[in-house]
């Protein structure tokens, strides 16, 4: 496929209903002489959706900016799934074109196995500086700790990073001093060497175990730490794989309200 003006062999359609329980029905339409762009516009006209999401699977794919902008409505969510371990320049160019076309309007970006390259539009600095509501990186994108400082997002999920426990402790300390003002939620999976790493993680933060921490599954802990700007943070530490790793989930709380701010 080169552009969305190509005519597909057929059209796979799946209808899903969530009331009261999820159920789906799949079937195949003939192409009816419509190209891919016309199918997108036809299906979009059938439903009054406030939020469209597009998932792009990158494999020997060439997508051009103008074709994307002319066909798809203003998207609020996009997901890019790179199916190749080492994408070639053509595929990397397509990924960059997708981001260029939609980053000005999109609110949520999910990248799966997408290589983040320095000095290109695929750098974490380029993506992270966008005012995103949510950024999801999966799996490890070879992020460095300093890359966190460039993220201007409200909610961030990072799977299987190489960050050390000391890196995360440093992150917490910077956050309590006013860094990352837009960040409300961070979900991160980090490798641990032993159970005592919890102490290193929360060292110097005056963390207090939450009142409902005892209600969690054995091995999981919940702490509250103070943050500047009139807020505190709830830190959920979840053991995974027999203490080999931990999922750190941070949700910023306003002291005047018990509700967690989630985005």
C-alpha cells in the first residue's frame, strides 16, 4: 500500500457491543469499488463519534502526510505498532509522517516497538514536548532518565525501562520540588535486584504507608508522599515476577479531595 487511494481486496468489519457484556460480530464486505480513504469516510459518516482512534501497523508500508490529512478526521488518539525489529528508512519515514500529520491535534499517543531515534521527528524530545494528555511507550524504548525531563504530558505509561531505583528516587525528589508540573499520573515497570530496593526508592521522601495499603495483595504496597503545588502523590508499588520487578503507579492527589486525578 502506498496511499489511502488504493482499493482494498476486501473490507474486514467488526462490530462490538458492551451492553451489558462485551460481544462482537465479524464479517467481510466486498470493496464495492471504494478506495481505503472512501471506506474510512463512509464508515465515519455512519456514526456520530466524538473521538476517533486509528491504529497503524507498520510493515513494508508507505504512508504520505497529505493522504492521511485528506482522508482521516481530526484524530484524538493514535497508536503505531511497528511489526519489524529494524524498520528500514521507508518505514521510519512513514512513522514520522503519521506523527507529523496528527501530533498537532492528537491527545493520546501509544507507540509499540517504535524506534525512538535522536535528531529526527521520532525522538522522545520531539514527541514529549507536545501537550499530550497521555503517552504510552511499550516496550523498552532505550529511554534515559534525562528523557523524562522533556515530557510535557499529563499521564505517562512506560513498560520495562532500564531506569534504576536510584533514578526513580531522583525523579520523585525533583517532582516534589516542582519539576514536571503537568504530570498527574505515571505508570512505570522497573527491574529490582532485591526486596530492600523499596527503601532506596523512597529514601528522603518522608513517605507514609497509606491507610488502605493492608488491603492490597501480599507483596504490594501503597505510600503517600508530599508534592509541592498543594498536592500529594499516591505511589502504588506492585511486585511482579517474584520481586524481580515492580510496577510504580503514581497518581497526584489534591489535599482538599480524596479523589485520584486520572487521565
